[in-house]
């Protein structure tokens, strides 16, 4: 493992400062989430889902990428209120691909509706 100038190990390209958290208890609030993830470093921002389709999900943004990596390693699979957290690194490319597929499916449905 190579080291960078700060003496830390080089990280995989998929590691970043933004964690995507799923399978959270619906009754978990922002303060509890901040307390849990704040143990691993300075948290810049937390965005929690509040719609029916986004409840139980959140984005946690760290100031430092190594803090995000540490939180990921410790909290993936962590049991909170009888739920096991699913913690992933956020991937903008993957989100864009999903969005593009959804748009294409909508266009196909529109075209099919015109033909009928």
C-alpha cells in the first residue's frame, strides 16, 4: 500500500466524503444520526429523506475523506434500533445512470402511448 504525503494509505477510487445510508429506523432523527456519525470525524452536512420513498435514507457528508472511510468501516452493518445500517459511498455516476435509465423508460412509455 502506497502512502500519500500526509502518511495515509492511498484510497480506492470509489471512496469519497459522501456516504449514502439506507435501512435507517424511520423514527431516527437528525440529531441521533449526527451523534452516531460524528464519532468518526467532522460532519459537514446530513440530508435525511422525508418523503415516503426516501424515508430511512440519508446522505452524510464529512469534511475529510479519511473520516468518511472510518465511519464506513465501522457503521456498515451496525445495528441501530433493531435495524442494520447499509452504508455505501455515494456515486454520482451511478446516480446519473439510474436517472438516465428512468428517463429512457419514461420516453419509451410515452412513445408506446402515442402509437396506440
